[in-house]
C-alpha cells in the first residue's frame, strides 16, 4: 500500500494525489506517524493555476502570462490611507460586516445604482471570501448549481465541497450564454445559477438581453442568481450590465482586487436580499471574522482614485496581443477582464502548456483547469510590454512548430 501523502508547510498535497485520502490505520510503535486528512480536503486537487506559478518559480527568467492580477500600482491615496491606519493603531478586528465608513458608502452606492433601497451589503475577506459565504448560505447537500464553463477555478470545487451538484452549461465555442439552455437545465433541485461577467477565463461580457433574461428566469423559478462582478470595470467595447438591475433577488459579488490592484489586501463585498446578506454576515463571524481592517481604510480612499489610465492600458495590451496573434491562433475577441482564451494548437491545452514551458519558458494556463474541455489555454496580458512582446514572439514560434 502506498503511504498516505503528507501536506507540505503550506498545506498542499503533492501532485498526483488527487483522490480522497482514506483514514490511516494506527502505526506500530516506532513507525512514522502521519496525520490523516479528511476526505473532503483530500478531494481537492492543487489549483492548476498554482501549479503554473510553481513551474514559473523553477524557471530562469520565464515569460509568465499566467498571473491573473493587475500589473499597475495600487492607488497612491489608498496606500497613504492604509499607512495612516497602521500609524493610528487601527490593526484590530472590525465589525463583521465591515467598518461603517466603507460599508455604508458601498451600500448607499449600490442602492442608488440599482434603485433598491432594501438591498444590504457585507464587506468580506476578498471576493473569494464572499463567494464562499454566499455558497455556504445557499447550498445544502444535493442542491444543484448551474455553472457556465469554462469557469473560474473555484466554482466547481466549492459547490462540491458543500455537497452540491454542479450542472454544467457549456458555452463553447463562442462563450456566449444561451438562456434557453439554462431554462432547460433547471430542475426542482436547482438552488442557484452562478454567473461571471466579464468572465475569467474567456473575457466574455454578457450583453444586456442575456443578463436581463437570466435575472427574470431565476426569479420566476425561485432560484438565486449569483453574479460575480469582480471584473466589471474591465469592459472595453460595450458598457457593463448587471442582472441585479432587473431583479432584487440577485446576489452580487465584487471587490477591490482587480479594479484597484489590491489583490493582497483581501477586501471584497457581497450585496443582495437582506436574508441572504444576514446569513453571510453570520457565517463570516464563524469563518473569516472580518476583512483586514487596514485594507478597509485603504479601500475607502481607493473609491475616489481615478482608474481610467490603468484600465485604458489594459485595453491597449489586449489589442496588442490580439493583433500579434491574429492569423496564427483562433480566438474569440474578449470584451472584458484581462484574459485571452485561444484554441490550443494540436488540440490539447494541457499538452500545449507543457510544450510552451519546455520549449520557450512560456507559462500559460491550460483550459482543463477551467472545465472539462481541454481545447484552449488562457493568457493573462496584464504584464509589462517587454514580457508581452516576449510572449507574443514565443507564441508565434510555437504556432509555427505546430504547423
């Protein structure tokens, strides 16, 4: 019998041990003792994106197009506000739902934007924390959640962690959402629909008619539509549309990580019907406790910082990448976020990602990280122009090698 895999100092299970780990028998006297992890924890595989990061760390001067975070600086005013909070000794716990100065400002803004005076808001430990809380608040074992693949890597594992059942609506090849297919996927066990627009990894931006029809469909069916809007400020060609504008039952997840380059500060929020937000607030008391206080003070200042410059730079880099790869790779034009999702030469995104790393020291994320299909790969283009130019050159050489 193979030994039970042991987690490293970060709690990561070694690659290859992707099945639940059974309880270990008692060890004889003098034997090596290993702590048996739960089947729930053992069912998680290490994130494919994390594997890409680890690979990049082992390479000398890699071309890293895998990191899904902004490359511009956090607003200077937010940095100064965070420093001032530290100097003022604001380093302790806050109210679970967030410091009033931030929570009330965010809540007032979404109420005014949506015309929904009863909508409530809770500041969370990042948008990922908000996602965890919302799913915990909504999902019981056996409940079904409709997901659109390709999808953000956390969606499926978290639903399954809670005992939920993922019902997949494949959006390939255009990555657009067919609302009629969503309606056909509804059953008496459907509890939620999880929408991400603009999308990670495809960059697809759902148009007005799609978000409106999804919101109406969900409300009529008594199903909660959860809208992950973390990339809402990254819409390059058309305005952003939230399904919450068409139903007060929609739950929205958002945060400062992408919009203001505050990924490490872990400040997000969730807003929606009072009963859902009250449940999320209660659950945060027993999990994350609260968002980091210093980050919350920085976030208040970030709200007033102009972000047009950095966001226009992201659009420029998108256009540069598309122009560089046109005619060499097949892809849908991404309307938002900061990813390009081309079809992989040779047909396998995983095989292509491995070849890219071996031949060119180029790090991209294979599409099977984001769903069942292994046909595409993801490029994150929020990098320096030098890195982007190196990446385009490497991709062109790889395309030629696959001809």
